[in-house]
C-alpha cells in the first residue's frame, strides 16, 4: 500500500498540472483549424437514435459501425464536404437478440447493407452554429435532410494531431424511408443525435 499511494499521487498530480496546459490548446475559433481532409475518430464519435415507445418513454439505441470524412477550408467553410457511412447491422440496444430483431425486421440490413449521408450544402451561422444539408440514403430510399450542427472546438490532441469537434441533431420520419413497422405504436419521428471528433 505504501508503494501504491505515491504512484497514484504522482499520476494525479501530473493529470492536474497537465490538464490546464492541454485545455489551453483548444479554440472555439474554426479559422484556427488548418485546411485539409479530416477523418472520424471512431473512439470519439457516436450516432444515437431516440424514438417514442407507446408514448411512454423515448427509447434510445446507437450505431457502433460508423465511418466519416470531412474536408475543410477555413477561408471557405461553406465549401466543406461531409461523407458518412453506417453499418445498420451495428445497431446496439445492449441486447443481442433485440439488436438482431431491429437489424433484420426494421432496417433489413441484409438487403440494405449501408446507410449513407452525403452533404450538398453547408450553412455556417453565428456562435459556432450552422446547418449541414445533405442526402440521406436509408433502407433503399434517398431523401434530403438537414442537420443542425454546433462547432465545439479545434486544437491539437494528446498526440499533437489536429482535431475538430461537432455536435449535430436531426429529426427523420422513418416512414419516409419505408420503415413503417409498428407506426404509430412505435414513433415515426426518430431523433438522431450526433457527436463527432475528426482528426486531420
């Protein structure tokens, strides 16, 4: 125990003294991020779905198989391009049997093996907020959707890699994509919550 305590104390001291210096490297100014292509850090990205269950609760689930890329020029942020691909078989409800039911019966993942989003326009706004408009292809149907996006910050990560972070939200009507099972008992409107960190 005498050996463990000094080691823990030292690690805690390093964390406390190193954290402020590390935090100072982050900026809320998007012009501080260099131009180039960024890829999703899959350990720090999530797509979570929320929909009504019988009007009693809002059930949540997430996709674990996500890939995305992002091209950016601080001199022309409106020209940014976003590409996303999601594996519908990666749906995660924390129940393997329920995962299989949703993937097979709702998403028909065997027939439609990829969900994609390709941006068509980016509208930067004030205070780090903006919109990303694009084409969502889901369940064999392609329709336009709009993401409300917040720019969270940019800076160097712990390995000195450049990062950009965003949060996003959109509402998708699943019946628009031919996924109508149990509507309206299970909600038609699906809230999509997105958290991303991209690395250059």
